[in-house]
């Protein structure tokens, strides 16, 4: 077992007697996954909001949140990969959830870059607002197309059953 796996087992307290009961372990693993996803979304949304409401200071905090968010994601993926689980094996195209997360991430990056690259006496509202508006519009358009394609496929399936 690698040093990283030993460290992660220690951090997760995976050798505790608590994990010996299968049902208890499964429920705890699901609860942990929900908690991880909730923390993941909170950090991502906070990173997207902070540059806009707290200026340059918020942008620097957002940088820290994004770095922490990225490191945690990579550790989770690496841990699964080390145990021969491919997190992307069941992925079927671009899911709306992935698109939403990517959009929030891009809003965070636009705010961070805008705040940290703007001169101290000039605001970022005009070009950043345009960028965020374009991103929101593009996301809505893609989600609309996906929804339309899904409904068309459902209609075709219903017609084939008749």
C-alpha cells in the first residue's frame, strides 16, 4: 500500500470497527458522499460569488477555495482509481449537472481574473457582466437543446411502442 493510501486510510479512519458492519458502512459511505458533494457545491458557489461581492479580497479567497476544491476532487478521483474504479466509466455525455458546475466554475474564474487583473480604480462590471451573461445564455441554450433532444427521443420511443 502506498504512502498516500496509508495516509488517506488514516485521515478517513477506515480501519475503525465502525466499518465492519456492511449496512452501516454503506449508509455512512452514502452520507459521506452527500456531505462531500454539498461541501463541493458550497465552495464552488462561494468562489463564484466572492469576487463579485467582496472585490479583490474576495477574489483571493476564491482562489484558495478553487485550489482546495480542485485538490479534494483530484484526491477522490485518485483514491478511486487506485482501487480500480473508473469514475468516468458510467458517464454518458455531458450531464446538466456537469454543465452547471462548469458554468459556476467559469463564473468564479471570470470574477477572479476580472478583479485581480483590473486596475484598482476601474471596475470589471461591463466586460465581466457581458462574459457572465454570455455564459448563462450559452448554458441555458445547451440545456434547452438537451431537454428538447430528450423529449424527442421519448416521443420516438412512445411511437415505437404503438
